[in-house]
C-alpha cells in the first residue's frame, strides 16, 4: 500500500456524513492555519475566535471534538494515507477540507500549547480526545516532514494507541513507512500467531540495534497480558492507561539516548527454545522501599505531583522542604533532585520539544522555584504553564513510575508493579537499568538464576556506565 500512496497524485479521505457544527469547526482550523500568531488560550491576545466563539465555548469545542472523534484519526492503516500521500483531501458530506490546511492548523495550535504562552493546560483542559488528536497529528506531521527521523521501534511505540481489527496490523501497518536506521525485514504473514510475531519483532530489534531499547516498550503496570509471550516482549495490543500517559511514555522513549548504563557494551540477548532468553548483567542492589505508583490523566492529576514528591522525600529520609540554594544542598539532596527529573530537562523550541542533560546551575534553581510554588499559598487558578520548567521533566519522569530506595540507599524511579526485594540490574546493551523479579523454583536446565522482566528504571549514579568499568564481572541469567 505504501507504494500506491506515494505514486498517487492525491488521496481522498472520507470522514462520514455532514453534521451541524462541522462548518464552525472547519472555520476554526482554517483560521488557526492562517494565524500562526493567534493564541489557542482565550485569555491571551490575539486568540483564535470565529463567529464570536473560542475554544472555551462549549458549542465550538464540542464541534471540534466531534470532528476529531472520527475513526480515521485513531486507525492504524490511515497513517500511510496521510504521511506518504503527495496531497490529501478530507470529505465530510459535501464539505471539503484540504489536508495541508488541516495539518497546518493543528500544528500552529500545538506549537502554542508547547510554548510557555498558552502552555499544556490549554490542550489538557479540552479533554482526552483533543489531546490525543493533537499528539497524533503532530506525529503524522513529523513523519511527513522528516520521513527518516524516527526508527521503526519509535514509530511502533508512537502509534501504539491506534486501533486495528487484526492485531498483527499493529506491526504490518507500519512496514511501508521510512525509518531512521535499518528498516524492518519482517514481511506480512497472517498465518503466524500474534505471539510469534511480537517475539519476532523483539528479536529483530535486539539483533539490529544491539541495544535493549525494545524492553522499554513493555507497557508498565499491565503485567497480565492475555498473550502467551515472555515478560520482556512488548504486547503491542496493550494500550497505556490513558492518552496523557501514552504521550508521556513517548517522552520517556525520547530520553533513552541520553543514558548509557551499560557503558557501551552491546547486547548479548539470545532468545532460545520456549522463548526463554539468555543474557548477562550486573546487579546494582535490591529494592527496599517504594512510593505509590503515579499515573497522570489530566491537568488536575498533574497538580498532584507535589504529593508524590512529598512521599518520596519521606522515603529518602529528607526534610519536608529542600534547602534554599544549590550551594546548601547535600549530595543526598542533589541525588534526589536528579532522580525526580531523570537528570534531564525539557527544552521547548518553536518547532520541537527536546530533552537535554540537566544543568545544576539552572535546573536545580527551577526545582527550588517549583517547590516554593507548590508548597506555598495557592494562587487563584494556578495553571500548569505558570510553573517552572522543572515540572515538565518531573511529570514525564514520574508518569507510570514509582520512587524507590534500595537497601544500600540508592534512589530511583521504577515500574509501578515493582516490588520490595526485586533486583535492579544493568544488562549488557541496556541504556538504562532494569527491575527483575526472581522466579524461584523455575527449572531451566542450565543452572542459571531465572527472572521475569518488570520494567526499565532510572537509578541515580548508575546511568552512565559507573558500575561497568573496564573489566566488568557479568553474570549470565535467564529471562522468561
């Protein structure tokens, strides 16, 4: 299908019958395409407004939500229609919408939401459907403009919330795209089981990249997959807990290249009979204490981040408030701050949102400002974008994670279904550490310790090869 869409002079996309409210929704998006300077948030000037209505007006907002609720915006196979086509035209009854104008309107809105002017609250306040479409269309736009900017694995993860009738199409629906790095060699085969296909995807990623990045695509907090696949293989039929959690998990995947926990050692991960994996690792420690699992779903829940931080400070045996300056912070305080943000900061540009290594001179100060705000007297109507930039990194790092302290006192963020006593390990080829659970009494025949995979982790002091050294003492182990 990819070849057909590339060669076609244009692709016509049918969204359904016309309905009352379609006109004003299309007018709003056309205005957004024309007025790059106009803000999305009605509290700012100039802002987007048609027929005297803005995004806070129920009729206009509901009309946009109805347009974006079309199944086209959530299906797998529609990705190729939009990304590969030279020109797209949307039809809704007799109404015609140029695909380029629709795309530009959404891009302009998204850029204002990413910046500190309108801020993310302006999108979050419109509900999950609007947030989902903004994120999905932003991803499609990036694929069109930069066709080889994302790898096959990143594309699979970005699009995992999309739906299809046959679960195999979660994979096959992406094969016609262009990717960064080596393309997948998989060919559509509807005779193999879904389980075997997902294992084949994991095996190919491990062999092609020589990293364990595919392990970071295991959906956290959903260990009981209905498929008979190993714990380390992503179940691509599982969706994240909600749309916001999914978008934050994309942030999580974007952050991986900033780490090098295994010190550049390539993956040695061999999937054998029964899909049991043989690999090697170095044990960091075992988990002693855990905070509550954190899932953000909307603007209000993001405001609860301070409660998770408060509990984490208690588990870390730190005072209720951080010291007043970077100079006054102890090594333990700095380790705690790095854990909260993953030792990274989010840089928001005009057209992109990127991760960079945290700068203590700047980003620790942002953390202190955030702490003062959330622990002080609440102002009237506090909004997410009123907070220091630290909160962007905090929310992304906390999402679908829980704070942990190891027996030796190391701080970290781990998957929500991690348990006390679970082992934290560096595995060869892993950019980050991983949490594993002992499977006692499991007979493998090779005499090695056997674990199930729980999820990836941030562990302060172990993210850049510190425990690997020049002559590491690896231990071989089984994963099931």
